[in-house]
């Protein structure tokens, strides 16, 4: 594996995530200090928390399905990247997204 490429990509992802966290915190601070109605602030914060929880659910289900796709590829003994292997992996991600959508509708 080419680790020289992995380090700059990881650095970029970390910087982007840090910027997102700072911007989200600043928006929350301004929302609370804007003298808006307490009900509005509470409902926005509740909706944000629900979105975060559902996002975690989506990523979890999608990654589990992707792991199952990799398991299928390994069990089938495929050693090379072929359109069939890509189709299995993309199909697993698609099924994960559909399953997370169904779970989110059932929970919400």
C-alpha cells in the first residue's frame, strides 16, 4: 500500500472535520445567544441531535453491509477486481443505504 498518499489525505480529512466542528459549535452559540424563543432553540437542538443519531445509524448499517459484501467476495475466492466484484460491493452499499432508510422511517 502507498502510505505516502495516505498521510496527506488523512490530514485533509482531519482539517475539514475540525472546521466543521468549530462552525457547528459557533452556530449553536449564536443560536442560543440570539434571544430567540426557547421553544424554537430547543426544537432545533432536538432535531440536530436526532439527525446525528440517524446519521450514525446509517453509517453503521452501511458499513456492516459493506463488510458483508467483502465477505462474499472473499468467500467466492475472487482475487482480481472485476465488474462482478465491484457490483457486489456497490450492491452491498446500496442495500445498506436502503436498510438504513427503512430503519430511520421506522424509528422516526
